[in-house]
């Protein structure tokens, strides 16, 4: 099951050229671009691991693209996303974020039913990937 | 990726004309820029004709004596290459050894990479580049920075241009101990010393920028001053001239205040405020032939 999230979640995966163009836009706006990765696809997994430090004072997307390439080489089977942080007063938040890498095979989610008090059923989801420990989830 | 600007013949001509007007002398440098501009035009024409046009390597090394304009030209090079369409953004990141080399194991690589990332799309200017390599300390981290740079200079030629600058003899030694660096730099440009006439023209240009002018007598004295100054140790070409002019301005100010007896200067005309007289230059210690001290003239 293909995980989507972030700014372009409704689109097919971006090509490198499109990623580069998006980063170019972010840098034009003066946003600091950073890269994060995770191997837990749960939608509530908000805090991903940083890949290197956020990149400040960049002028050209080539610098970020080389970092994306090195993140892909390090974590070929992980989700990698690019974030653009806007430090403008009033925003001070991530303005744009999109996935640039995903595992070759995404097993999807199981629906888990929990029988609670009084015949109530609680539902939750759990990715098949997280059945294995961190770092071994996408063999 | 496409270049940000699309230069046409006239644009390049205009660029070279302003360069000629604003930089005195430096014939080898101007020749090299002209060649690069010509290469770009030819490459574009070749592209149109369906011939292959590989992206040329533009890494440069500027060597020369102190004060010959290495830094000035490097600062302009970014703008020039941008106008010519070689670099996408045309900004210049000026760094020295401290910005590239870390202080402990594992510190250098991230530091160097960050600088390189910042320079992408523009020009990375490394002043006094020979400091990167310190043969006397075999555990020096400079070598690591050099290796990382070499890789990027080779793999991402389209993304950034690296300019190394330094004094001739030290840079020669630097390249001898780093043959890989030497061979990856396509343009070794040597900045010649300025002739006395060129130095005078530079002085004139500096004075114009500062809105001063020389009296006729002062011009002759300045020519003499330049002749004498050139003979002295620690002569640093245009930098010495700038310093000499700064001191002449000090003496001019002192003379005006003395003559008037007041700092208000109400009696001083605009003409007086602008003019540097011969005596302002003549007072320099350079003219004092008998003096033995080696301090500032």
C-alpha cells in the first residue's frame, strides 16, 4: 500500500527534476531545507529522524540534491522526506514537505480490533512492516 | 538545467568593455575571460549545429604577488560567469582554511560539505588556499578537506566553480604536493605586477571613487612616489598605493585644518576639500632617502 503524505500526497512520486524544481522554489522563498527519514510508515509517526543538519544559506538546489542522493544511498529502503522550514515571524513552521524516497515494497496495514468493555470494539491500524525491529523492516 | 542568463554577442562585448574600463592592466586575466566568453559562444553555436559541446571545467587558480588584484577579480568572476551563463546563481562564497578544516576527527567532512553546498550554483573562492595543506603536520585535517573538494570539483563541475588564490611561490608548492588539485584546475592565471603607469592609473581610479583629485604638481609627485615605493621592501602593488593615498588624505585633512585653524572649515571651498597637493604626498617617508627605518613610509 503506497503511503502518501505532505504537500504532494495526491500526486505520483516526483522525479528528481521535479524535486529539484520544488527545492529551488523553497530556497527562493528563503526557507531552510532539511531531510528526514524513517522506516515506520504509521500516519501518526510525526517525528522522523533527521538526516544531517538543516541546510541554511543555500542558494541552489544542487546542494540539497546531493544530500538527497546521499540519504538515498544510506537508507535505500526507508521513507525520506524533504522539509522546508519558514522562519518568518508568524509562520515559524514547516511550509512544505514531501516524500522523495520510499521502500520498494510497502506491505500496508492490518486492521486491529480490540474488544473493550461492554462489547465495544476499538479499531486501530498497525503496519506489517513494524512487526520486525527498527532497521530490519524493509529487507 | 538551463543557464539563468542567455548571453548574446553584444552582451558579452559590453561585459568585456566594462571589465576593461574598471580594471587597469591585468592583460592575462582579461585574455582568459575573453577566451572563456568566446568558448561559451562557440559551444552554443556547436549545440545549434548538433555537435557535442561538453561543459568545460572552469576551476581557476589565481596566483600573484600581494596587491595584484586576485581577490578583486575573483569577486567579479562570479558576476561575470553568471552573465556568461556558466553558473546558475552567480553568488560568491569566500572562505579561508578555518571555514573548511575542522578541529577534531570527523569535524572536517561536514564542515567542508556544508561550505560546498552553500557555494552550489555560484563560485567558491578560497583565499590563501596554500594554508589548506600543511606538510609539517601529518595529522593535519587539511588533506581531508582537499580530498572532499577534489571529488566535488570533478563530479559537480556544472554546479560550482572553485577559485583558489594565493601568492605565487606558496601556491606552486601547494600544487606540487597536491598534483590532483593542480590537474583539476583548468585555468592557472598568473597576475603580473603592475607597471608604474598602471599604478598611477589605479591611483587615479581610486581617487575618482573617493571623489578626490590631484593637482598637476601632485600628479608628478605621485609618479615619483610610485617609482620610489616600488623599490622598497614589502611593496604590495595596488594595496601599497591605496595605503599611500589614505595617508595623503590624512595629511591633506591635517593641512586644511591647520591652515584654517578651525575644524568647521567654513572658509574651505569644495575645490580645496577635493584637491590633494604635492606637499601631501611629498611628506611621505619614501622621499626621505637617508632614512633607515623600515617602518611604514
